[in-house]
C-alpha cells in the first residue's frame, strides 16, 4: 500500500476519486514568527573643535566628521579663535551648508578656552574632541562609542597618525611617530589596547567633564594630558585603542616647528611644577640633552680659547649628540623619500633642542584659575 492509499477510519468512508483514496492535507503547526532585530540605537554625539588659522585643513576635517557612518545623531560645534587667514569665512560657509554645525566665539584663541566654550554650547552627553588639522578615519565614532560602553571609561582615544605632504612635513611626521622624536608615548608610536596615561584627542562622557570642571584654561599646551591626569586621579578610566586613529597634519615650516616645541617644553615644565611626581625620563630627556650640549659647547670653546686641554673635552657632548641623531635618522628614516630622509636629522635636532630650550629658558606662564568654572 502506498502512502496515498491511506486506510479509512472505522465508521467513515474514505473520500475517493475513481476508486483511489484521496490524500488529505495534513495540518501543520503554526510557527511563531520572530520579528527581525531592530537596528541598534546609537547615542547622540557632540564633536567640539577649536580652530585658529586652519584654512588649509578645516574643510577636509569637517567633511570627515560629518561623513562618518554613525547610526546616531552628530553635531559639530566649532570654536572660532581670532584667525588671521580665511578660517572664519570657511567655517561660516560650512555652517550655512549644514545645519549640524554650530559656531561659537573663542576670543582668546587658546585651545582650552575654545574647547570649554564648545562643550558649553554642545547638546549631547558624549563629547568628541577633534582639532582643525585632524582627519578622522572611517568608523572612528562608532568604535569610540562602543569602547566607551564596553570599558566604562571616561575617555577613549587612540593614535595620532601624522601624515605629511611636503618633504619637510614627511620628515616631521616620521619624527612624531618615532621613539627618538617624541619619546615613545602610545598615542604617538602605537601600542596594545588598554588603560593609558593619556590619549590623542579623546571621546568623553560629558558628565565626567562637567564634574571635573572641563579643560584647564591655565594650560595653553598639554591641556589634554592634564585633564586625563585629573580623570585618573578621580578614579575614572582613560582607555587607549590603536584602532582609533586620527590623521594629523604636522607643522609645515621650520619656524612653526621650533615655536611649537619650544612652547611644548615650556608647558611641560609647568605640568611638572604643578604635578612633580609625573616627571619621567621621557619628559626630562630634552632639557638634560640641551643643557649638556650647551655646557659642553661652552666648556669646549673656553678650553680652545684658553688652551686648557681638559675643558676641550666638552666638545664631546655636541659631537656625540650629532652622531647619535645621524644614526637614529638613518634607522628611523627608512622608507621615506630621499628629500625627507635628508631633512630628518635637522628635524629631530630642532624638536629636541627647542623642547629643551623651552623647558629651561621659557618664561613662567601667568597663573590663572585652575579649571573652568573654578
């Protein structure tokens, strides 16, 4: 008997057609229809950006921020300093073309004051800092928000990916990302993901920023390091991830580079003055080297003039430094175009000695209130 030739139940006659038993449809249990998962709701983010003389890079930086493929709401607050170029005009044009951009004034032009003004004007509970010469890589915002949630950190950030266009900028960018150049901080040279002393830029929980008083307006430089120090002192977590990379455009001329690192050294001395226990070999190496070269050169010159053989040994300090820089440049400059390789020794020396000179000879900054609102 085939499957179609089913026996009729007792007392019933089986339906048939031409003597053949009909196959009755077997009722099937109804399946519970599971609705597809709803798309994740991402929290809204406010991006804050202080700018001063950023006409070269502002449009590209803003475009990468607002072009992020992020599932939540994004707004951008730009704090306009007293620029001497076309920065303000470019910013107004960008704001006119996109309602997500808000402009606020930063009359002093100082970075921490601009950041605090932008945070005050921001609407959302997550605050992301981006500078006018920084370009976010694709997926940056989503990765940062996910890390905030997964780690419970107060601030997450990543790598300063220095990229130059001219040979000089390429040499500066290589020096930035070298342990010989900036001393080996994770956000310069890379490292494994985890708790960190500081990170580049950062994506913050607004509640922590407000509780700690925001960025310290006293620090014209190193305000990011100082804020991260206070975050850690408050028992909160600063988290580094190499996946959070931001393209950084380095200084494009010798005077700009020297001025940048002179003030970096000057303000690092101020950080160590206020927080002495934070002094480390990485921060003290430039002033020690600068002092040794200066002392050695003066001793060598005096020994040469006065014909004192012992003092002539002072020349060893600058000579050994030059040889060390040449050797380091040969090692670190591999893969660079030849013009950038040729500039690298002078770039490294400019960074070291400018930082050291600022640390030793820079004038003490005027003292102001410790943090915003204090």
